[in-house]
């Protein structure tokens, strides 16, 4: 049986989402290793915006598309984004950098 285009796209989206989620692990480790560099090099506003956009995507996929595997993929992405936000706020707090959205 030949998979349909929908099956191929679903599998591709899931694989891409898992790859993106896996990339968060070394990224968060690097952020944890150097508070000064993290506080200086990451925009809190941009990270918050990315996280909010992915939360909207997660809500849409869960409520409208109702695709469990894609919901899992986007959920892992949101988890990585939230982890980055926590690490960024932690770094800024430890370095005495104002926790502002710029």
C-alpha cells in the first residue's frame, strides 16, 4: 500500500517537530553554562513572542486539527521554548540585568 500525501506530510511534520525539540537540549545547556552571555544575547521580547505563537499553534492543533502526533510535536516545541524562557529570566536575574521585554 502506498502512503497518501497526507500520511507523508503528517510523518514529515512529526519528524521535523521532534528534530526541533531535540535541538533545545544543547541550546538550553549552553544557555545554562554562561549566564552573562545568555543575558546579553537573547531578547526576552522575541522569546516571549515565539512562545506565544507556538502556544496558539498548540491550541489550534489540539482543538481544531485534532492530530495527536502533531499535537505531541508542537507540545514538545512549546516545552523547549518555555524552558528557554525560564533559563533566560534566570540568567538575567543572576546577572542583575533588568528582566524587560527588549
